């Protein structure tokens, strides 16, 4: 699933939920499941990187406006592979694929690309496995009991993220 999600077919937070559920079901395999999710995601990103490298800017034009592409180009020129770490690490709906595609199109150094994605995915998936291992069933109970609060907090976080990103975009222009 992680390979498909990171490669071409987006499955919004599907890997995270599946990983969490599997670790709750079989806690003794937490490290294995996190490693498989990390490896699958990394392979999918590498696949997308190479396709984007071959396709060139046509690959980006289908995903974003010219202004957004230019903003991503400036970020990649300034920070190169570090631009990938946050979208790959944080389980918020960040435009991860846009940054992976842009990395291929703008020819981010391959080893740095792999290190950035691997680092971010290790933090993300092993973190999720650790949370599931320690808090497992308690987390599901908490989410069911406090779904409205969880949704409100999520909406607030997304709203703040959107406001912050728009605020920074205006400053850059």
C-alpha cells in the first residue's frame, strides 16, 4: 500500500491508519510493519522521482499552477532535498507528491532525495508504530469518545497551516 500511495495512487493517510491498526492487532511486529511502510513509501517516491525526471515540467503542469510551481522551484533551489522533509514527515494533507515530482523535474541530487525521504518516513512510520504499540486500543477508544474534539482540533490545525502558508506566499511575492 505504501508503494502505491507514494508512487502514483494517493491513498490519503491510508498507510498511517493501516500501520496503526496492524500494530494494535500484532504489537510484536511493530518494527517490521514500520520498516515495510518506510521501504514501500521510499520505493514509490523513487519511482515517481524518476518518472518526473523523464517527463520534465509537463509532470508539474498537471499538478499545480505556474505560480505554485515557481514557489516550489525557489524552495528547491534554496533548500534542495530539505524541502521534502516536512511534507514527507507530517501526516497532514501537505502536497507531498508535488514536492517529489518537483524534485525529479528540478533534478535534486538523488542521494540527498533518498536520504530526505528515508529520514522523514522513518520518523513518521516508526513514530506511528511506537504510538500504536504504547497506546493502541486506548487511542481508538479516545478517538471514538472525543471525535468532535479531534475533528475540531484537526480543522484548527489545518486552518492555521493554510493561513500560515498563504501568509508566507504573500510575503514572497
